[in-house]
C-alpha cells in the first residue's frame, strides 16, 4: 500500500507539536481537539500568545484533574457534550447495517433447520421395547 502524502501545512503543524509537547497534553486532557488547535495554529501562527498560555495552564492542571477523577458523572457528561450527533448517527447506522447483514447470514444458515424444526416429527412408540410381560 502506498502512503498518502500529507499537506505541507500538516507536516509543519506536526513539527510544531513535537516542539511543544504541552499541546499533546491539552488534547489528552480534553481541553481542545486537534482540529481546533490546527485551525488556531494555521490562523494565528506559531508566535501567538495562545501557545504560551497552554504552557502556563498545565502547571495548575494536575490539581484540577485529581479532583475531577472522582466525579465520573461529570466526565461522562463532558464526553457526551463533545460528541458530534451526525457522526454518532453515521456510526449507529453502520452498526445497524452490519447487524442486519449478520442476521441475514444467520437466517440463511438456519433456513433449512427452521423449516425442519416447524414440521412435527413422527411420533413412534414411547418405549421401543414394548414387550409384554408373560
């Protein structure tokens, strides 16, 4: 497989992120997305004060994250807020189609068994050795 070449601006952004590891922490902590950061970097440039602010915010972040770890409901609520409804709908539709395909395959394999299962088997003697006592 051939690798797709990235746009030069994306390569420059990757290099910028390598030089500023606090940006990675920003994304991992859920404070920003890669798309938002790339757009800010593209529009504002590398010399903007926003990038300095990210470095100073991380100094106080560990205290805040320790408090929020215990409150899992707020974490879940935060994740739900970040979800894109259209993207989630696409994932749900794909999952539904996959499950439908799996059900179709299973029903094809059970098709012969289901017809045989609906026919009542012949009833024979309950005891195959129906001998009478002398």
